[in-house]
C-alpha cells in the first residue's frame, strides 16, 4: 500500500522544496569543484616540463660551444671555473 506524505517541505517563502534533475545543492557543487581542482592539479603535474637548474644549462651550453669549436679548451676551462664559483 502506497501512502503519500501530507506535509511537503517548504522554504521561507512557502514554496515547495523538491529535488529535481537540475539541483544538487551547495555541498554538491563544492564537491564537484573540489574534484575538478584535484583533476586539474593532477593533469598539470603530469604534463609540466621538469625544471633544470641554471648552472647545468650553462655547463651544457659551454660543452656544446666547445664541441662546435666556438671556444678553445682554455676558454672552456676559464668559463667552467667561473660558473663553479
């Protein structure tokens, strides 16, 4: 036997409160936003490029210039010592 409830929940203006397909309440939106933020952070962590420290890049540039013959071995050593200090 199906019995309907004679009392309907209402808001402060007397309008009947009903859950429909378009409402999910503030907590639902907060949880949705929190999970969306988690997904965005995870994607950002997975696709970002690793950072290299500047001295390593400078040493790599020095080695490349020495390999191309742009600088002499003496200039390479002088620049390497300057980078290490």
